[in-house]
């Protein structure tokens, strides 16, 4: 019993010595002093950007075939698989008995950018681009309609095709 009492007194004295000499504070200041002279790893965001993965999931886009025809066949799998119900599609049958979308809307306020719509699409029509800087000022700008989605797809088609090619071995 004497030994247990002496070790508890010793540990209490040791604790008070650490508090009195500010041991933890000196360790923290030493670490700060060490890293003060190292090269900085902070990125100045607007001027610099970090590298992005080809699998990054940003803003949506609709792709076209090489002949200019839109890829979407209005199967509505993306609408069905969307957990946030952010996609709404209306379609009609064309004269050549194929279905195409008349309305394709993505609500960015509802979307959680999970990528399930992209995975469900059998023709790689809906894809998620690398665009993550989205700015909205007016009501209704959060809804991307078919024309906006196709314009994004046309603008970034080369990057989208390259990203899909690099990701193909993992699908």
C-alpha cells in the first residue's frame, strides 16, 4: 500500500511540474518554430488550383454523338435512380420511332452530386464534369434545362471524352 501511495504522489508532483514549467506550451511553440521555416503548402485559390481527378463529380452535362445527335434515349433510368429526385424528364416519340427527351431538368439545389445518374445511363449521355465553381444570382438559375446541359456538353466534350477514356478500365 505504501508503494501505491508513493507512486500516486510522484505522478501528482510530475503533473504539477509539467503545468508549472509549461511543457505542453513549449512543445507546441517548438513545433510552430520548426514549421515556420519550411516551405508553405497553402494554395492561393483564385490564382492557383489543385489538380483534379478525372473522376471528379461537378456540374452535369449532356453529351452528343459525333454526328451531332443527342445521346439521351429517354430511358429515364437517371431519373429513377436519383436519390434526391433532382432530375425530371419528359419525352416523346419521334417520326422514326425513337424516343428523345423534350424536357430534361436538373435541380442543383436538390442534387447531391453522387454520380448515380451517370452510372445508370446506358449510353453515357448524362455525365458529371469537373466544373465546381457555380454561381447563381437569380431565382431559377439553379435548374439546368436541356439546352444548358447540351451547351455544357458541347463546350467540354474533349475533356469529358478523355475523362471517360481514362475511367473506362475501372467500369
